[in-house]
């Protein structure tokens, strides 16, 4: 998609942080906006900020874990704009703490938002995108934690983001023949409220709770979301398989895969030893 001006962007989790920054960047690009968040007050505020930048925008209170909510977002988007050219499935939450100690509800909530929320976006929008004339690009927000596992990270979140990466890659190959682009965005640290997701856990998943786990501390080299957002749009324009806004985190990935390659070498040696010993 070469030109964003006049195109329609749909953004979930847009009430704050990365989603808000993406919204305002899309507004600056002249896009028409359909934005959604669990927090109805915040999302209205962000829509007001986008309009102040000259963008056409509507806001909806949406829980991405609810299929009907996203269906309603899609219906309204197509009723008002007739198409959706850039779908940013961004809403996500983070749970910290040792994997063994994570509760059922930690797993349910995290997967309901981080994985099923993305899936709901895809299910609601792809059938409609297939019928539209204009271009269609989907960006699913995963994480560096979807590419690697780190000792200071949390198993529940890491598992959910690995799932998003896997699903997004398969979806990309499935939809490419139809001309629908799919990208996987893997941020590696933004200065947002994400580590305090517990503040907005909905009642159906147990409501507000205090994190028992110690703070992760400051994320290494966190970027400001407004510096990250233009990089996301540039990656989406190029329909990158991965949108890498934090290239300075590449050693996390190479170190992780070097360890995996070492185990492949060990696997080859073990196979040889077993064959020659047979
Ligand atoms: N901040 C980081 O360092 C970082 C790093 C990697 C990936 N990410 C990913 O970015 C995404 C958002 O992170 P952020 O940093 O912008 O966080 P944030 O906490 O600042 O914003 C998240 C927004 O999502 C909304 N939200 C939460 N649950 C929702 C639901 N069920 N339905 C709709 N909206 C919901 C919240 O109300 C909030 O406005 C997540 O997918 C997260 O995993 C963030």
C-alpha cells in the first residue's frame, strides 16, 4: 500500500501507549480512523486528539476477547467507510511472574486478549477485506518475546506472543495469494503502561489485582511510542513479514538462535554416534 492518505485504519488497544501513538501517526498521514479500546473514556479522548489533527475518526468501547465486540467494530467500520485498509490488532496485556505460579486466570486472560483478540480481529475483518476493492494490510502486534524467551520474562506472556508470531506467519502465507498483506510487529520495549496491565484486567477475568511478582524494572532501552509508530507504518507499507522497530535488540535474537543451532549440532552429533554405534 503506497499511499496511506484517505485510507482507513482500524486500531485496537488505541486508548493509550503504542495504540494511541499509532492512531495519531495514522491521523498525521491523513487516514480515516476506527479506533477501539476496552476503556471507553480513553478511546473517546484519543479520537478527539486524532480529530484535532484533522482526521476523520470514530471510537468504540471494544473488548477484543469478545467476538461480538469486534464484529460490531467491523460492521461500523464498513458502514461508515466502506473498507478497512490497515488493521492494527494491537491490544494486549502482560502478566508477570514465574510460570509455575501463574493462575488459571492468568493464562485465560492473557491468551483471551493477546491471541484470541488478534484472531477475533482477523475473523471479523478478513471476510470483508476479501470483498473490498482497496488494499488490505493486517499488522498483528506480537513482541520480541514472541521471537525469543528470556530469563527475566514471563512464561504466560511469552507463550501468548509466540502463538501470535506463529499464527501471523501462517496467515501471511495463506492470504498472500489473495493480495492481503500480513505483518508481525515485534516491539522490543516501549515506555508505556504495559507492565501495569493488571490495572485494567476486566471483572470477567477477576478484575484489578496487585502484582505479586517483583517489578521487572526498567525495560532495556525503551523507546517512546511516538518514535516507534512511524516505523510501524513504514513496515506496513512495505508489507514486511516482520516489522522490526527495535533493530538495536538484534543480539537478543541472534543469541537465542545461536543456542538453538548449537542444539542442532548436538543433535547431528548424537545421530552420528548412534548410527555408528549401531
Ligand atoms: N510496551 C512494550 O514494551 C511492548 C513490548 C512488546 C510488545 N508490546 C505489545 O504492545 C501491545 C500494547 O502494549 P502497549 O505498550 O501499547 O500497552 P498499554 O498498556 O499502554 O496499552 C494497551 C491498551 O490496550 C487496552 N486493552 C487491554 N485489554 C483490552 C481488551 N481486552 N480489549 C481492548 N483493549 C484492551 C488497554 O485499555 C490499553 O489502552 C500489546 O500487544 C503488547 O504485548 C508492548
